[in-house]
C-alpha cells in the first residue's frame, strides 16, 4: 500500500470518528442572521419547515468518495460508450455508479443480479431512444439478440430456469424496441444458462465476481463459482465481443471470507485463456496504473514489469484491477 493510500484511509477514518458538526449556537446564530436580512415574503420560514443539516458545513466537497468505485465506474462507462453496443449486458455492477453512467448515454442494458431490486426501470424517461450520428443524419439504434431455446439446456437449477423464463417472456419486447433503459433479471449469474453461446457483443462485471459463492448476498456456497462465471462470460461473448471486468487484486490470490476474494492478475488472465487480453491496469488514488496493453488488437502485449512489482498487497483487501478482453474472431 502506498503512503498516499494510507494517508487517505486514515483521513477518511478520522472524519468518520470525529465528524465535526454545527452546534446549536451556530444554527441559532445563522437563523437569527437570516431573519435579520430576509425581506422576501414569498417564502414561509416557520420552524415547522426546518430540515437541519449539521455536518455539511465541515465536510469536504462531495463528502467521502470511494476512489476505487469512482474510477472503476468511469473506466467501464468510457469503454462501453466508445464501442456503443446495441445492447450491453452487466452482471452485478453498481447501479448508482456504472449503470447510471451508461443510462446517461441512453445505452440499452440487461442487468443480471442475484439481489432483488424493487426499482421500476420501465419508464419512458429511461427508455428514451439513443440517436446515433450517421453519414446521412441521425438514426435510432436497434438491437439484435439471441437466446437459447428451452430444449437446448437441460437439468437446470430453479434460478437458471427462472433466468430462461424471464428472458423468453420479456426480452423479445425489450430488444425489439429502439430504446435505452434497463431490463432487470434477478437470478444467479454464475452459469448464464439462459443466454446463447456467442451471442453477446458487450459484457461487464465490475467488482461482483469476487463475491460469488461466499454466501454474502444469499448465494449458495460454491468455492469455484468465480471460475464458473468467467467460463460463462467467455462462452456467451460473440467473436469480437468485449468483456470489461474488475476484481480486487494483489500479489497473492486469497479468500477473505465471507466478503470477497483477492486475485493475482495472472489467475484472471489464465482462466480467461480463450479471450485475448487488451488491457490491464489497477487503481491508485484517482489514477489508473497502466500495466499491460496492446496498441491495437493485432499488436503484441506490452507489460510494464515495474508497475506489476509495485502492485499493492493488503491483508484482507486489494486494489481494483481493471481488465478488458476481446473474444477472437473465428478463423
């Protein structure tokens, strides 16, 4: 862990413990000053309307920002936006961060998560179509989508069958419309049984797979669930399809039960051996340390050995590793 990271953690911890707030004396003084200066009779200023905020005066701008999620979600959204897929699939990433970034670009999303969500995303505002600038002017995007027939997959668990039925019942309408928005599927995403091989052009899982199989979110205990998920990602990607992936990384792979796993980057790269690594880096402060990359898809992989060596190691956590993969075109 770098000195800067230690200082940031200690500063945030001190703020949470001390958390200076406005005193009653300060509040009363501010109210008296406001009443003295106020001549606008259009507002009711009775105390029955009070909504007292004591901590904002001494808080930093934006409050305490989790730099890992902040940078990760921007990184992922930039990648998706750059390639503008007709439909983007996501497994368990942050809705308030990453998914919200995609929705701001009117991206069509299929979100799969084992956690229940009561939010109703089926609104006119969220499904507003995205216009793409073409040579002859603007056009609305359309989507293509493939699903497995129910006879293609047998002996499925209840959650896998649920995933199939939700896809068959609702996705035909979702994917036939020229619109953005979210289609939400509450199901175990480990095997992605309801999604056909070679059918997805864009897929993400940002800081989600490290939790699979540890029971933290109500999922069944399964030590190899993370590996099953990566194999599933590789299976459903179409040739030329992209995977944007992040997990905690460190110098050794370890299980920090029941919170998460930490991975050495080589374990992720080796498990996804049927995909081609385009880029790997890790978050440091509010920056991404570029560690492995290709100048383009056809170029050899370049590795910054010094960046790999100084990758931080923590006892029960890891910095966030950012991976971009592509599925090679069929020969």
